C-alpha cells in the first residue's frame, strides 16, 4: 500500500522496509515455535518523525536535523518494540511540529488521501494521512495545540491526545514542553485503546509523567454511558463555525445521548483567550527548547562562517524554516525584559483561568 499510494499522499519521510520485514519474519518464527508474543505482535505502525528511533533518522521535518540519527529510542518506541509492533517508518510533519497543515515541512507537503488537493491537517499530518490511506493501521503523533485532534478530524479517523503526563515524553523532540503530549491515530476506538494500553504508564525519565495506575482501556469501552454527564461549551458554537461541522457535532451528541449520557450546556468564558494564550506560552517555550540547535553538537552546521557566533547564526538561519523562525522570534520577544510581564506572565495567568473554568 505504501509503494502504491505514498508517491501521491507523501505520508512518509522514511520507510524502513528491510528492518520492518526482518521484524515481521522474526515474529512469524517465534509464533511458529509457540513463543509468547506482545500485544501488538506483527501490527504495522507509523511513527511521527519527532519521536526518537534508535538508528533511524529523526528529522522533525527540518533541514537542521536532516541527517540526525538518535542514539536511543523514545519511551514509546521502546514500548512498541516490547509489544512486538512492526515500525514501518517515520511520517511527515510541520517543521518541529509548528503548523496545522503539514505544509511547513522542509521536505514535502503531505496530501489528504480523500482529496489530494486538500491538506491533511497538522502538525501530525503524515501520521494521520498514513492511517487514512490504509498505509498503516495505527500511528503515533504528538499534540501541542491540536496536532493530533485536528488532522484526525480532517482525515476522518480517530485521534487521541491523552491527558498530559499519561504517556512519557522521553524521546519526543520538544516544542512546548508544558503542552506536548504523544498520542495515537487509528480507524476505531478499539485500536486506539489497544495502543494506549501499550504506550501509557509511568516513566522515571520524564518527571512530568504520572504514576497513576494504567487501566485496561479496552475494558472501559464496554462501560455504559448512563452515569456520565458531557459538558458542551456554548462558546464553541460561536460565530465562524462551519454549518456542516456543527451539524456533525450535534449528531454525535445525539448518539451519545441515545446511549445514556446526559448532555449539559456549560460555559467556559475564558476560552475566548485560548489561542492567544497558547501562542504566547508555546512560542516562549519553543524559543528556549530550540536554542540547543546551534551547529555544535549535532544537526546542520554552516560551512560559511568566520567565527563561533557567525557559525551559530548561519547554522540556525540556514537550518530553520520561516515558520520556526517566526515562532522563535515571537517567543524571544515575549520573554524579553521589557515585555515578559505584559505578555508571557499574563498568558500564564490566563492559562490558569482557562483551567479553572474546566475544573468548575
């Protein structure tokens, strides 16, 4: 399917064909011997290219990491290996996960499998398109400000951003550390639950990872909806919402209601400020996280420089794309001594108000 479809869809930045076939043959051999196999034995999976994979390039869709090969696996990648999943390769994304269309990749633009003239969403557009095009039954992405949920919606599949801390971020290349979370794509909620069973859980290498017990998410699929009350924020149906989108949401709410759930209209008054708050917090954190790419230890190093400072400047100038540069610039501005109180610290206060709205 990948060879037939991906030249048009462009979901993958790298297909690790030989390693995937070798893993599949090993699993078949173990199965024939009656050995115990993992939960995802033989299941092909695609991995977003900002999740570290030992011995396989991890570019983050950026020229600055074009030839970077991680010396270690991300926690979720380790979990996939332990579950005997078959990693097909690395999927395209907006550079450093900054974007919502997968057009900001330094390498290629991913297309929506349902209509090649349309975008798949982003930043995890490659992972979403790979599942929608049936190039992989499941995939991993990351979500900072909608980067799993939005492409899943645009590609007509199931996307889940788990609660922050539910899945370890160890080995996820950081964009905005207080917002980033690894999540899943699949065709149905059963596959989502199976994959979450594998990747969720405590990891001492991530200090923000929760120690809460991991339930069996597949068992929870059978829990009746009758005890649950689902809040629907009236602010989400304000001006600008496409009529077809609202119709789909209302129909989904009717299905949930018919299954026993109680639907209650609520108010989240500070959600009006959510996007502005997100951009201030995320870009501030990004400007710090991306400071490590200076051409010294790894990544692109400019060949045209006269001194160390010149090398820093030219390496970053040549390696980063326009959108990443814009966000670094905004982040540095909001953290500068003259504006940190007016922008960044105020955004943190509004973030708290938004969270308080949900807690109520």
